[in-house]
C-alpha cells in the first residue's frame, strides 16, 4: 500500500511537472527579473542616469507637487487627466504629464510627460521609449501577444500544476535533508537529479510561497462566484465597495475654479504628518467634477498597496479613502500580494528573492533535462528516439537556451535602435521574440550536444555584448558606475558578465562530453575522486 502510494506520487510529480515545465520556466525566468524591474527600467533609459537619488526626497514632495500642478495648469488646463510621479529610492526622477486627446482605436490615452531632475530642478532629456523591466513583469503573467484573460487562465493552471508538483515532490523525497547536500558529478541523469533536488530543497519555502501567493493574486478570477452572488455587477461591485477611491465621478464640462493645492496638502499633512507620496492622479481639473487621488507608499509594512486618498478638486472635501483601515481579509490578501511581488523588499531581501528565483529556474531546467536524459540512457542503441522525446529535447533547447539569448537581444536592441523610430518599445520586444524564435527553429531541426554547445557560446557572446554595447553607446560603463556609486546600473552589467562566464563554463562542459577521449579522462578522474572520498 505504502509503495503504491509513493509510486503514484512519483508519477504525479513527473507528469504535472513535465507538461508545463517550459511555461513555468518562462514564468519563473521573467518573474525573477521582475524583482528588479525598476532597476531594469532605469538601465534602459540612460538619459536619466545622471540623476542621483535625493536622501531628503520625502521632505521635498510638497513643493514638487505644487510646482508640478502649476506647470500642468500652464501646459494643459483642459486635459481630462494629469499625472504626477514623485521620485522614489529606485526611480530618482520627478515626472508629470497630461493626457493627450485619444486617437481612434486607442483604448487608453497617451500621456505627454515632462521629466525633472528633482535635485537641481532642471529638465531632463526625454527618455527613450521602452518598456524596460515592465515588459518582463507583464510577460510573467500576461505572456504577451495573447489575450490577457486567456493568458492569466493559462498561468493559473500552470501555477496549480507547480503547486501540485512541489507538494508531491516533498512527499516522494524520503531523504529531503540529505538531498540538500548531495551532488554527484559525472553520473549522467543521476547528477541531473541531484541538481534538481538541491535547487528544489534549498529554496523550497520560497517556491511554495511564490506559487501559492501567485494563485492568491488571481483568486478573484478563479473564484468570482461569491462576488457575483453578493453584488449585482459582480466583481466590479466588489472592487468598488472594497476600493471606493476607484469609483470615478461623471465628467463635467462645467468650468469651476481648481482648489489651491497648497491648502489641500496642508490638510493632508495635518492628518498624515509622515506622508510619503508615490504619485498623484488628477482628473477633470478646472471643472465641477475635478478629483485628486493621492497614493501613499507602504513603507516597511507587508502591504502591497498603500493608503489612497480621494479629494474633491473644487472644495477640497474628502470623497473616499482606501487602505487606511484594513479588515482581516484585506490584510491577508494584500500581504499575500506583497509577498509575491516583493515590492516591499529592501535591497538585501530583493537579492534573496532574485537568488531564490534563479534556484527555481534551475529546479525546472534540471527536471526538464533529467527526464530526457533518462529516456536516452534507457533507450537501446539500435532504437530511434520517439516523437515525444524529440519534442521534449527541442523544447528544452528552445526554452532553456533561447530565453537567455532573447533577453540579451532585448537589452541590445534598447541601445541600438534609433531613438526616433516609431513604436520603439514594441520593436525591442519584437527583438526578444525573434531571437527566441531563431533558437526554436534551430531546435526543431537539430537538438544534439553540438547545438547546445553552439547556443552556449552564442549566449556567452550575447551576454558579454550587452555591457560592451552599453559602454560604446552611452557615457556609462562598469568602471564609471562603480566610481559614481550607481550600484543598480553596475549590478545590471555585472550580472550579464557573470551570465557570460556561466555560459562559457557550460560550453566547456558540453565540449568535454562531446569528445570521447576527454569524457573518458573526466570519468576516470571522477572515479579517482570517489575512491579517495570513500577511503577518507
């Protein structure tokens, strides 16, 4: 009975993992990069690299809001929407703008933004059009080029499979603590299993947390029925009730004097003396329906959304507020979202998130490769690979090697594409998918060790190209970033250099496996090391 249970759990773990492992790798890969999405966006806009973070930014916010509103009154007093994004520790630029008239076919209005160096009050050159880190953030749950709702259902199902694989994996690991420290080199599929176990167990709490909280963030899509039962308009009614600041007033064309922003800010600071604003949205300025929404940062709280205050733009009365008093259910949901996104994390914790995300990628990758290697090892010499095995091997090469090249293509395109080209941000994303498509086409026709070796060297060259192209196309490089203490920019370049070294090591290892003489020598050396360990 017990043996049958473990066999069924092993079967379940294998198949729920294998069926969605390549999609899960994409989700983990893009999600891991998303922990540094603000830093990636900053790297992708060298026009603002000279702007330094202001340690006294909170105390300067009041005057920044007053100045931004005054400028918007001059630039676009009749615009339906104004937006003010205040400097943050990770985004040091002050930005404000107004909504331009919506063109035919546009779902959302485009904003004409102005960027200011908050330390000197001077205009900053218009940053290049790019999605930056937001591309990877949206990719990991919207999948791009796919209908948003469909993509999120796919990601939900994959996450559910992931959760089942994690739980069944814990059950079948009879020696879970021993597996944390067991890695046997040069043992074929046994080595891949050891790598799978180590990367799984060492970051197991993170894997469970990130998968479970990912499902929680989309819980209303999975279970909309309570909201549909309690509210006539379903989820919209629930969200309007839970977040009254999201309810928009009907726009009015009747002109009305706009409130003195200084008076309104004095009122806010009276109630929130330590207020740290992240952004301000103003709708219908200079009309009877004018509203101002002030978004406050969460600080060190395990909370994804800070308080939001909605004021009348004519008489300054408080219309609604959200996030100031949370019920137990709201605290649970918001804390789960905060744990998943990691936006609450300080730099050290964010690096821990990143490292655990890399471990998750390694866990999925080793599982993919191990399955294919085991089938290859069991297959007799005169037999040919089945269609299923060929498909798995092709998807392994396309996904595990293709995503690295695609990411490099995205960053290189950010530096090399003309600044004035139309749809520049979309073309960066197109470069990402074209590079991935190229590796996928290669994998469909050839997927042996030689192709892995070629892709490893190609990825090494691409990773090294990113900091080199950056150095030649901008005024920044690894040395200047270190001297100017621009640690986030330095980390981006260094990560590509580290990735290049890892790809070179991978290529060297594959080359050894391709050479029978070197492989035999490596096997002999491994046996000697094993014998010495046993004697010791």
